[in-house]
C-alpha cells in the first residue's frame, strides 16, 4: 500500500513495471485504483510509429514495403485486392460465379431482402459501435466458406 503511494506516477507504465518488478497490468490497475490516470505524453518516435500504423490499417500502405498503393490495387469490384472467388446457388437454383461478394450484393440488391442490405452495427473491443458489412455479404461469406450450410436458400455450389 505504502509502495504505491510513494511512486512517481509521471513515469511511463513500462518504466514503472521494470523498476518495481511487476506486470504492466498491475501498473494499470493501480493507476486506476489510486486515481493516477495521467500518463506522460508520447515521444515523437511513438507518435510517428502510431501514424504509420494507422496508414497501414487504412489500406494506404503495405506493411514492410512502406510505399503507397496504386489506385488499381484499392479498386472496387472484381479488381479489389481482397476479392476472392465464390460459387453460390441462389434460392431459385441459378449458379453465380462471384469474385467479390460485397460488390455482388451491391450490384444485385433485388436478390436479397431489404432488411439484409443495410450495414450492421457491431461493438468493437473498446465498446464503441462501428459499422460492418451488410448481413447479406456476411452470411454469403459464411455459406461460401462452409461454416454455414444454407442461408435463406443460398448454398455453396
């Protein structure tokens, strides 16, 4: 108890962890417990690293290459870099050879119910609500991958 009250809380969590010989989680818990939530500002190097990571997450850079991607690489439709080939049979028995599920759903809304076309909301790790793919795209992915056998008449070909 005395140990935690005499700490210089202006020091970063990793330094405190090393100095005290305890885990980072213990430091975080005690910061919260004793109301010492102020964490020192990040260094310039840490800010630059975080900026680069966010650019990578946004798909503007390939990790390790450090160069911008071409607009062709980020193109929508069949040429999108993460497009995969799928073969599905719709409820009427027609076979669809699809190279990008999200693009297929966008271009063929008449094949799906209106309630399945809106973007879904989901909760991320921080508890914030974020938008996700529409239900049709997600469920067709489940059928195509084999995790689901059938969804509203759609089956894997």
